[in-house]
C-alpha cells in the first residue's frame, strides 16, 4: 500500500461527507490526486543518482459544471492534497524546487467529469530589492516573475545562503554565477560569468563561461529560465 493509497483513503472521508453531495457523478477529488501522482512520475527529471526533480506548480482544468462545484472547496482540498503530495515525493526520491501550488481553471471545452493537468517546475527566487530600485533600473533580471535590478556592481546567483539572489532550484549550484554591472546610466554594461557551477550557464541557448547580457537576453541556470528586460517596456 503506497503513500498515495493512504492519501486516497484520507480523502475518501472528505468525499463521503460534504463533497459527496457536490461531486456525485462528477470529477472526484481522489481522481485529481491520482492524476497528480502520475504527473510527478511522468515529469520526473534526473538530478543525481537518487534524486529527481518534479513539477511544483499545477493547473487543473475543469468543465464549467465541475469548476462551479469544485472551486468553493479548493482551500480544503489543497490543504489535504499538498502535504500528501510532498509525502509521496519524499518517498519516491523526488525534489520540488519551489512551493507546491494547485490552481483550478475553467475550460469550456471539457465535458463534465473530465479534467486536465498542466504542470511546471518553477523555482522560488528571493528578492530584497525595493519597488523604487526596480522602477529606477534601466534593466532588470526577471526570475519567475520576480525582478532584480541590474545596478552596479551586480550580484551573485545560487542556491546557497551565500548567494545574493537565492534560487531554490536543485539544478543550481550553491554559488552558481555572478552578474557584473558597470555604470548605472541608460546603457549599463552587464555580463554574466560562471563561478564553477556543476551544470553551467546557457545564454540565448548557447553554453557559455562568460557572456554579455542585454535587453532581451535569456539566461538558463539549472531548470530556471531568466530574462533581461527593461521595466520601461511595461509603461
């Protein structure tokens, strides 16, 4: 009897209570949990001999009928599913590279009783920059929606506590790369250099030890994709 079997048994009690009235004949919570288990298994990517990275953000598509019935209960559902998902991942040697989130979206094309799951491994990236600093910067490095101003002298990127910008991605070394910035005018000089990382750096799809960065440059460390952009483009 596996961890997910235990999860299904725990959720059966919920389904047989308040959920039984709402979901009779429709999408069942235990079906969603079983599908999430399969998603982890299908999307697991090898990091080391005994560790695999798996998605941590999930979007569940539901028909209009199922969406209207399920969404009022999502807070309760997620509070049960996410801890059990973490337990299953730990038992299988899976690693999440950020917080586990479950979101529910309406898909008018789906028939009643059918649902879809879309997943992605998204690393958490901490930022201490103020909104004013970001607004004044000519360029920023955007990591999973969080902006880090590219101002002199620059900053380090990595998974460890010594990094200026910490990214919770198992594929990133503790001190992975350094961003060097000279000048804070309209056109600062920005470069990235590898600090002896295990998995290296990709800039615009090319593996590099050092490279110049400009507006539109795409950087990949581990499984994390970053974009250099100008905040002015949002105005």
